[in-house]
DNA sequence: TGATAAACGGAGGGGTCCTCCGTATATTAT
DNA sequence: ATAATATACGGAGGACCCCTCCGTTTATCA
C-alpha cells in the first residue's frame, strides 16, 4: 500500500542515496578549487565512486551544477534553522549566517559563473534559491525584530540584495576578508538604535 | 645589409606566411560555427595543416583568438578603405560597411564571448580594435559630412557605441535580420535633413 | 647549386567524456 | 532466514582532445 504515485515502487537503495551525497560533497570541493570546468572524473575520484555512478546520478554536467548549488542553498537554510533552534542571540545569529554564506559562495566563484553563463540557470532554480535565501534571512531577522534588537523597516529581500552586492564587490577586489568586514558594518547598521 | 633590428635574419618563409593565413581563416569559420571552445585540432584539420604547425604559430588558444579577432578588425578596416577608394556614395558606403560588420561579428558570437570571458582581452587589444573601428567609421562619415549628405554632429565613437548596442540586442532576440533592420533606421537617421 | 636555417607533420603520452554491461547488493516476498 | 530480482555499482573501452617532440622536408641565401 501507499505507492508514491503509481506502480508500487521499491524504496530507493541506501547506497544510492549515500553515493549521491558523496558526489555532491566531492563536486562542491572540486568545483570550488578547480573552477567550474574541472574534470568530472576528478569529482568521481574525490567521491570515491566509479565514473559510471556519477553519470547515473547526474547525466549532465549542468545537472550536477544545479544539484550542488541547490545543496549549498539548502545547507544555508538548515543553518538558519539551527541558529534559531539554539536560541542564539538574534544579531549574532544573523551575523554568523551571513558570514557562512559569504564564505560558502566565495569558494564557489567559478562554479557560480559556470552556472550562470553555461546553463542560464532555469527560472525554477532561480526562484527556488531566491525563496530559500530570503526565507532563511526572514527567519533570522524576524526574531531580532521580535525582541527589539533589529530594526523593523528592512525586509529579507533588501538584506539579500545587499549580500549579493557584497559577493560581487568581493570577487573583484580586496578578497574575502574585505567582504566580511563590510558585512559586519552592514549588520551593525541593522541594529535598532 | 639592412638587418631589421640586429643579427641579419632571413626573411620569413613563404609557406609559413601562407599557413598562418590558412589557420586564421580556418579558425574564423570553426570558432564561428562551433563556439569559442571548439577543438584546435579541428582548426588545424580545416586549415589543412598539421597540429604542430598550428601550435608553432599560435602557442596558446588565446593567442589564436586574439589573432583572429585582430584579423577581423583589419578586414573591416580594409573594407572601409576600399569603399572610399571606389567612390561609393557616402550613405550607402556607410550602410554597407555597418552591415558587413554586423554580419561578421554575428557569426562570431561564441568567439567574442570566449575572448572577453576567458582572457579578459588585454587592454592593448581593446584599444587597438577600438581605434581601428572608429578609424574606419571616421573615414566613412567624413566623406558624407564633406559632401553634405550626413549630419556633422555625430562622431565615430557615437556610431560605434550604437553598433555595439545593436550587436548585443541582436544576440538576445530577433536574430540578425532584426539587427540589420535597426541599422537601416539608424543610418537613415544619420542623413542630413 | 649546394648548405642549412626554418618550418612542417603527425605520432605518442596523458587526459577527459560518456556508454555499456557484467557483477554485486539492497529490498521485498516467501 | 532465504531466495528472487530490481537496482545500483564500477570501470574498461572507444572517441576525442591537448600539447610536445623530433625526424623529414623545403625555402632562402651564398
């Protein structure tokens, strides 16, 4: 009983799921280091699986890109939830989250370029990540607004836009440290005074 | 006597020069069709020379790109001179030249992208092509201004910028015919009234 | 008409892409 | 537990590409 959609299916094999995770992680580091056009065989090697397994999971390079990207976004979302659960003080929570996201994407520069340029990132992906990101930010600032530590006239989208701006400025000059400094200034400005 | 700079050198071999031209032409068509990351072996095949010869002439992919690009720019410059020499009526001359340039670059889309993105096009190249292009345009409009068929308040740079704008708009939507139509409108606007 | 500097071609080592299929294993049914 | 089988796995293999190296050919020059 309870087939997902039709034709009672087995449940997915555990090793398959495991390998998928391994591939995602490997792709993240390999693309991060070697740019978006790094060898897929290198990814498989790093993941410790056969090349065939990689191709079964991600038939095209673009699909792998997309999956990795989605994964990063999901990780950030999970982090936001964790920060909330742990009752971290709102301003520091927000600060930590933003730092994490900057660091995460800073290393993925090449990958992001590849994504945008090569595949023109499907609209679906764009809205997906947009929603997740603003959602995460929203959760974090709401708490701060609630307890009066953060101003209430700045929406999640505004913060997100500011972030994107900083990603870019950082890609050009100054390196990641400069960006993180700017972040701190920005977050400080979000405090209610 | 008369060594070019020092150490009396032989003059370059004729076959070498010929092959260089063949390679340039081949690269132009191959990159035009298959995008900027097309195989260099394909270029050599198309040119009918060995792969070794290609690498001797252009040690890196970027050097080949640059050379092809310079070559296209030079061709357009030569076309401008020819139109002048043949005393073609100024407005039609300008129109023809612009059409030619749009067509030439329209097929080279991938190549141009590759140039800009991959190698960040050396400043020297940029100013070189800028000068050549505005120079060509300058020659053509000067004649028109001289005989009173073209307005005299538009500089070559303005025309060039308009062109670039049209290259881009065309790359997105409508295809090359739409661009050519826009060109006609634009050139018509350049007429003295 | 040599001599010889210069250029040519392409084999070869190393790498990547992607497919295909025999083998191994997780699930499910008994 | 165990057998049956749907799934997933790994990696060999064919095709292509990069780039170097070097024996052979050829255009120049004396």
